[in-house]
C-alpha cells in the first residue's frame, strides 16, 4: 500500500516513506528523512535533517524532530537521529539531532512513551520501554536505560546517566547518575531505595527485590566510602546478575552517583 499523504503536507522528493505510512495535514518532511511502515504522523509535524524513524510509531501534532541542536559548539555538520519501532511521541515534543563530541547520533529505542512537551536534546541515548511524563527534559548526552520512568517536569543535567528500571519523581532535578533499579526525587534529587512497585510490575521476584534492598543499604546507607561499599557488595552479592548490573553502573560513573 502506498503512503497516505495529505495534500497540505510538504514532503521532500528524496524522503523515503514505507508502506502504510500516514502523513497528516500540514506536516513538513525533509529530503533526508526515512519513515518505516505503519508509522503515523498526525498533523503539523516537522521532520528535518537526517532522521530515521522505525515502524508503527505514532507521532502527535506540533512535534519537531531533527532540527539543529541547541549547542553553541555545533558547526553544521550532518548528524542524525535514529528512532526505533512502536514509539508514541505526544504533542509538542522536541528531539534534536546530534552535535559534536559524540558519535553523531541522537538515538531512541523501541516502545517508548514520550508524553507532551518532552525535550530530548542532542546526543541522548534512550533504550526501550521508557516512560517520560509531560515536560520532562533531557540535556545533551544523557543516557537512559530500558524501562526507566520519569515524572512530569523533570530536568536532567547533560552527560548524566539514568539506569534501567529507575524511577524519577516529578519536579526533580537530576545532576548525578541515578543507579538502575532505584527511585530518586527532589529538586536536588536523592535516592529513596529500590523502585519496588516498578520492579514488581516488571515481574521481579521477592528474592530479587530483597537482594537489591540489601545492596542499596550497603552502598548508600551504611556510611562506607563508595569503594568500601562496592567491595563489600561485590564480595557478598556479586554473583547475582542484578547486583552485577548495579555495581558496574556505579563503577563507571563520571559525574558522581545520586545518594
């Protein structure tokens, strides 16, 4: 089936639109855009620059994807955006193409739910099945693991990492890495223990959650240095896959760990 393009839409001659793509009224699609089959653009959407969007995505009105980054270092070089399959991107979201100093790609995985007014800056790397509530903002070079959840009006500092299965409460300011499996909240966010409700929703057993609670206590509440805490957790629980993921994440931090 040919793409369904509304007569008021403007589509570049070299844009690649797959089968069953729907381009709604007043959308503007640049020459270097490719869109996978089954993806639907509602109306008044701008896709510009080198943008690859996968299959079965739903993109809502007044979203802007692929425009230049808000970065004074950007020199106009051809960077890109890659977006996977089955993403929902709601109204007024902005996603910027990469700048300099990274690998040249702003990347979003599959099955993410990106709500209205979200901003995803240049060079961000998002995994799969992430939820970002209204007006959550990621600065440049932020990395987000699978199944992370952001409340509304969250702001994340550039180069910060948010681990898989983490939960960030609304109105929070994130300036240091949020470890996987943990909850963080506050204007200068601090940790509040494992994300128990979220982990249960994802099928974590009681034993897995208890192990994460034990690790959390040693790492963040036993008044040890970070090295002492990591050594203790690795010696006592290091054979457990979730704990390996947690300690490896912490060991690789460059901005400090939210505590």
